[in-house]
């Protein structure tokens, strides 16, 4: 028997410590919250992806009366990016969330498990790290690779 430990590294920053590019991407993620369709949760999530072409694409959560049929902002954005520019890697993904009271969350939200699997497979598909910027009013988190979000992911190599 052997006990093991996994550690991940990430950076905690104030929004004003972000690079100009990352700050601009965060602003796009915040703006994308306005495009959510959230009649059930009233919780708006926006995401913005910067592609290797230099373009950015945005997405938001889209809900449905049959709850599992809706999708999170992260998957909406990643699948849109991949369908729009299949040849382009997603270099950075920024995520922001706005509560029903109209305020952005003080702490960043972190992607759900299903989105983490998708982000990691997309990263792997293009063979380069996808940086993740998680915006909160009080602090922002920066991860250098989507893989850091899910150490025990399901890996296609297992099949
Ligand atoms: N949601 C996202 O879009 N991204 C996340 O990271 C967490 C949750 C959405 C799904 C649903 O529309 C609402 O937030 C409440 O769970």
C-alpha cells in the first residue's frame, strides 16, 4: 500500500493583475452572461474563448424544461468554437457568472465535472494547454492547463 498525493498549481489574482488580453477576455465572458437562457436557475454563466487564430468566441448557459437537455456556458462555448474553427486551438477560456440579483459572484465559479472532461479532451485534441481564467468580483483564478481541473479524468487511452 502506498499513500499518494496530487497537487495542482494555480494563481490567485485581482482582476487588475491580469494581462490586458486576459482582462479583455474576462470582460467578454461577463458580457456573454447577458445571452444566457436561464428561466429555471436565474444563474447566468458566460464564457469567452480566445483561439489560436486570435479570434474570440463566446457562449452562455442554455437551459431547458427537460433539465439535462440544457448545457453549461463552458460546453456551449467550446463546442461552438470547435464547430466554428475546427482547426484552431482554444488558448484561453474565461468564465464569469452573474447571480439572480444581478451581481457577479464574489468568488469564481469552477466548471462542473462534465465540462471539465470536455475542456480536457479539447486541450488534448489540439496538443497544447488551454489556460482557464475563472473570474470572481473578489478574486480571479488562473490555471495554466485545463488538465489541472480534473486529475482523475477518464482518458481515451484506457479504451
Ligand atoms: N452552469 C454553467 O453554465 N457553468 C458552470 O460551471 C456551472 C453551472 C449553469 C448550468 C445551469 O444553467 C446553471 O448554471 C445552474 O446550475
